[in-house]
C-alpha cells in the first residue's frame, strides 16, 4: 500500500512540475511581449483595420472569461470524483495537468492577441491591458501542489 501511495505522489509531483512549468513559461512570454511592446512598439507599427483591432479585443474578453469557465467546469468536484472512481488516480492527475495547461494556453493566446493589437495600433498600452488580462488568467490557473494533494487524498 505504501508503495502505491508513493507511486501516486511521484506521479503527482511529476505532473505538477510539468503543469507549473508551462504556466510559468507563458507568464514569462507575457512579460517578454510586454517589454518588446514597450521598447519597440512604435517601430513595429503596421497600419491595421479598426474592425480587426476591435475583434481582437472582443476575442480577448471571450478568451478571458472562457478560461474561468473552463477551469471551473473541468475542476467541478463531481466531475473529478467521477474521473477518480471510473478511471483511477492517474486519470485524475492527467485531468488536473491537462486542464491547467489548457488554461495557461488561453492566457498565452491572450498575450499574443494583445501584441498583435500593439503592432496594429503602435500603442504599447494596449499590450499592457492585454498582459494584465493574460496575467490574471495565468495566476488564476497556476497549480498549487497542496490543492492537488488534497484532491487526490479526498478522492482516492
């Protein structure tokens, strides 16, 4: 039994490290794009259609709200309980990892859309706003190992 628990904790540690690395990488991407926009925003400027810019802002809004909905839906207690009961602890950990990576990817997409808006407008403050939204999504989606351990212990 102790070996099985040790295997589960090793898998939890490995999957958590992987998910946390992805979230941190997207957070670094967000900061790098913000720095590029600040220092080189004017030289990157290319004229763009205002409707494309407005469409990107709407997409940022939808992606931001969608990230919260996705995480809340995928991490619903009954859903996680069913996954643990039917497929086992390994599937539960895979679900936690995959959902975290999906939310982080949405945060990265928001940062890239903000950078595209900066290129189309030449105003670095647009990237600042988008980086703020992306940062909120990434911080919200950051995996805490203690929370993952609690879930695994309660559901197994």
